C-alpha cells in the first residue's frame, strides 16, 4: 500500500490569551479572533493583528465575520455569558454597533445560544432562551446607514484608553420575525381527518412524538450552562431559488436572503418563513408560516448547499432526505447502513465530475454524514440517478479515533477535512474513500482541544488555520499558536484544486427559471411518485401512533 503523504505546517504565530474561536472573511483578507477581554481582527496574509476591541471581564466564545462592503466588515460574537454583539471593522478600527440581548432585568436574563449573520450582513439570526422559553429572532441590519456612519465617524472618535466609541449613536437594527416552537391548538386529536387541516395534523404529530421536552427549561441554572438534551432550533438562511415563494421579488438582489428555514429538536417538520420588510412595531414580529415540509421521521441534523437550492435532513432510523427547493419536493430519500448509530452531523461536499454535463450535475449532490458512533458515510444522490452510499471508515474501536470535525473544503473537489479526538488531522477524498494527506503540526506541538478544535478555512488563499499548543510533555509554557497550512504548495493537491469555487452560484435568475422548467417537465412522473411515497410514510406513521394510543387507552 502507498504511504499517505504528509503536509507540513507552512507558518505559525502566537495567539492572544484564551483564544476560543476564529473565523475567516469570504474574500480571504481577514481573520476574526475571539478571546479573553474581547476580539481582534488579523490580516490573513501576514497573520498580524490589525485592530482589537477589548473590555475587561469578557470572553468571546463564538465569532463570525462577513464582508459588508469592499473595505468594511461585520462581526457577530457571543460571549461566555450568552450576550450577542454586532461589530464593524473599518479603517483599521473595530466599532461596537449593537448589543442584541441587553441585560435590562436580572430576573429575566436572556441568553443567546447561537448567533449567525447572513452572507453580506443584511440579516442576523439569534437563538434566545429566557426562563422556560426558547425562540429565534431574525434581524434586518441597516448596512447602508452603517456604512455612511462609518465613513463620517473617523477613529478619532474612539477613546484612546479603551475600545469604546465616544458619543456615537449607530442606526438601530430591526427585528423582522420572532419564531417560537409551534403550538398545537388544545384538543387536537391525531385521529381526525388529515384532509381537514394538514398543518394542525403535522403539529399534533410532532407534539405527540416529541414528549414533554418542548416545555422544559433550556438553561440549567444549577450547572450554569445550556441543557443540550432539551429543545433547540436550527436555522438556515435561503437565497432566491427559481419558483420558490418570494423569489419573484428578488431578481434585482440575487445574493440577498429571501427566507429562513427552521426545525426544532424532536420535530419531523421543516418550517419556512419569508423575510419580509420590518414591521411597524416590535409587537408585529410574530410570523406567519409560509411553507411546511413534513418528514416521516424525526430530524436529527441538517445542511444546506452553498447555492441553498438543496436542503439535506438527517432523519431518525438512518434516513437522509434531500429536498429540492426548485421543485418543492424531495430530490431523494436514501437509507444509510448505519442503523446502530444515530446521525450527529452532515455536510454538503463539492462534487463536479468532469465527464458529466451540467444538466445532469445540476441536480446531483454529495453529502458526508457523521454518526455518533464515529462512522462517516458518503451519500451521492440525484434526480433520475441511482443513489449510492459508502462507509468511509471503520467504526472506531478507540475513542481517540472518533472524528470531531468533518468539514467540506470548498476549494478542493470531493474533499473533506477530518479532525479526530486524538488530534490527528487529514484530508479525505469522499468519492474514492482514500486519505489524501495528513496535516502535521511541528513535532513538539499538538492541536488544541481536538474535541472542539478552533479553526477556519480560507477559500481564497486555499489555507487552513488552526489553534495549536506545545505538547504537555514539554517543559516550556504552553503558549497557544495559530498554525497555517497552505494546500496549493503540495503537488498532490493540484488535481483536486477548484479554480473558482464560487462559480456554481453565478447563474442568472433567468437561467435558474429555465433549468427549473426543464427539470420539472422531465421529472413529473418521478415527483408524483416521490410525493405519494412521502404522504404514505406520513400516513403510516400517523396510523402507527393511533394504534399505540388505542392500545394505551385499552390498557
């Protein structure tokens, strides 16, 4: 057997104290780092600090950075107390624009669980918990106003002894929608006619199967942390896509999200909400559900393709369902031979066979799926094509071999980055099921916290940056370092490098409409069969639950 080659680290630099998170801007120019006392912005090429925002007592645990304009960036952070903030980086200065969940009442302390920006920074979504309630708030950011204010607010307006802006009032963001776990009207029964109220029936099915966890506390006050076993929501921002609701108003802004999809732990349903204009007052943000996609099994994990046309759902009983937003129906439902272990994570992997024409690859997807047991599966599927699955690794016998990261590498075809609990890193070809190369830090160093590594992929510079530290066996202090691996420098990577990884999103909306109509005409029979199959699965599940209720009532 050929020995798997090794890619050595290309450079390293010292990190600020307690660096807990790192993110890279889409243009590849900047890195955002969250650490003790605040955050900093670094030049991705030189790995030098360009600006920092510091405040005593803070520790940033999550960070995201997105490009707002050519030389202006938005950063979203969450600190260790669950406070979310929005910053701007402009002219080598960092400005605090807004605090999402201010602590106005200590008895009603709201905690931000997750905070995410849409690409371009037009929207943000924060998952919030307060006492026994959990909800998702979506905000519209006044990016045009912020850009103008940044231009007229030079860095002289910053206090030289702190990172705070002096007497600067930034334009406020606006809450667009507040999404709460769906509630079923009292007295709803599963044995009612399905045709009467499809939505109510789906919600009743969810509530009945999801047990009482929806009503429990999401925050464990005694432990001082989020209770991971209780209901939480997962969301994805969605771009315009053919004939999907709301797309007809998005021709002039194809890069602007038009909707957000949401699912709640314990649920079978995927909910879609349109991102409409901001309400006149904050009491009007309760949304109307626009689209509901039912699934026969409970949703465990999800992923969205970079063009957001495809939404993949990892379901209970080892099922992968890929929905196609252009047709509004499942592209495929694929069983995976992993019935002994539930899914925990899934990702789309770039997949472009050179021999296939675009009309066929347009509706072909490749996914990597991680199970709780540590096994990784590749799922390839497409409309009109036979789906196939492959197990990429043996079930780990040693807990150190369990993957903690399976991340697609956008600039390398069919490639994913794997990090294991024991600190080993390698690139794996999803289609050929082979390890392409190992990534090794210097001999006296190791990857920090491999169970939850701090890393970012730079698509433009084709590099990986990851936090490392000196091995525990070394006598010297364990100062953290940022390691950089450059993939373009290794000859074995040449055959995998994608010159323009964002090109698959560059179709015009008119082209998307033509592709949609062409595919819809070709797939009418298959779509009807898929819809009928989905309905049958849903009805069979409902019938089983009704039988279970009857048996329980009889006993």
